[in-house]
C-alpha cells in the first residue's frame, strides 16, 4: 500500500507541465511547476510546512500552540493546513484588499482572520507589523508556545525550496534545466531554488519576473530597491525591500512585466491548455517567455505556476472587475448563449 500518513506529506512533488504555446513560439522547452496541485493549492504550502516543522524541532512550538502570521493569503493557507494536521491553532492577519476566495479558504482551513486596511510597509499598521505585535501579545499567555512565522525574515521559508522545489526541478528535467525564473513575494522560492540549482549547475541562468513598477526589477538592474506604482492586480508578489532571504541573491536577468502582457498568456492557457492559474503565474510565464527570447531556441526553462485560478474568480476571471481596471477581457469569458436542451 502506498499512502501518506497525513496531508503534510502530500505537499510537494508537483509535476512539471510543458507550456505548449510559448514553447512552440520560442523554440525552447518551457515548463511550469504545478504548485497549484499542492493540498492548499499554492507554492506556499512548502514554506508553511518547513516553518512549522523547524519550529517544532527547535522546541518553540508544542501541541496546542499558536501560529501567527501576516500574509497575502497563500502562506496562511499553507500554515493553517499543516497546523490543523499537527494540532496547532492559527491567527492570520491579512490586508482586506486580498481576494475573498483566499479569505474564505483561510476560514475553511481553521484560521482565525484579522483583516486590516492595506497600508505600505513603512506604516506601523501594515499587516506584517500588526501580526508581529499580536504574536508578542499572545506569547505572554500561551503556555504551548507562539510561532510568529515571519516569512519575510524566516530562512526556513527559503530552505523549503532549497530542500524540495529545486531538487524536484533538477530530477524531473533529468538535469537538463538551463534556466529558472519566477517573481518575488518573500523571495523564498527564487532564492531557495536558485541557490540549489547553482550548486548543482554553476552556469545555470536565473531570472526575476517582476510586476511592472515593483522594486525587485530595480534592485536587480540598478542595485537599489525602488518601487513605483505599476498598478498590477497580481497578488502575493512585488516585494519592496531587501530582506535576509534575498540579500545574497543575484540574478542574471530581470524583467518588469505589465499585466497587459501577462494576463493574456494565462487566459490562453485556460482556453487552450486546460490550465487555470492566478495572476502571479501570469507574471512568471511572461517572464519565462521573455527569457526564452533572450536566450534563444533550444533551452529548457522552468517557472512556477504559483496558485490556482479558482482563488481569483471574483477578480482575474470576472468580466466586471477586468473592465473596471481597463484590462484585456478574454473572449471566452464573455457570456455565451445557453444551449437549448
Ligand atoms: N505567488 C503567489 C500567489 C503568492 O501568494 C506568493 C507568496 N506570497 C508568491 C507567488 C511568491 O512566493 P515567494 O514568497 O516564495 O516569493
């Protein structure tokens, strides 16, 4: 019998899926790592698991203990799933602007939600600072320990990708991977995967795909993390500052990608290749396409399909929302005439 002992072991080992249209267009083999197939439907399940297991191993968290985090949603879902499976409670602080689907999912996973107005990081009421203060308050009366997961500063986040995501890519491409590219939320994925891949294959090409206006493009091209408002509707990416997770990270290429370029790619994937994805995947795929064009035909390039499109039905896949943002509307999303039975 082959079975997992809990949902925690079902995280990871996601397949690579060939992105056919952009592979054929560029003459490269471009693969998306299907992170939406994790139990919590995102790449952040891996970070959630690693941060909890390492805290347990250090003795910081005992059964019945509490996990607190500030998150755009996906890390919270990963944390809450693993927490339920291992006997912890979770309190999640989330900006109220995040999609309703993610908030609903967090509640279903057993998390207690604290919604706060969206504020920039420099504001003391930014969700990350609120989460830290709440964790400190809870710690005073919590005998079983409080883990403030702190994904931006917690190197166990990056370790998850060094230990699992990177090795899986090397294994599943039979070592043929020539380049890896993705966007940066905390940078755990980009930094963890690229550290592993460079150790294995020193000449590998590493790229960063940033939503237009976000600071990582500037950081990797000019050395200064400076953001301007690009107005991207993607969620969970677009880091604005240098954190311990990315402070040693160097990339070979960086691209600033407008939504108008990225979104049509995921609408085409939904229509023609059966892949329903979120907005950060769109930025990644557009980045992989640009990288393929820079590198030329014949290369194997991997990117991340970060989360599932169902998480954004009220936004990315909603006609009224797209029109309100003056974004391209895929024709297949227009209402069709009902089939008469
Ligand atoms: N895409 C989505 C939808 C996310 O929620 C996140 C994490 N916030 C990322 C991409 C980026 O992952 P990382 O934190 O590893 O950079």
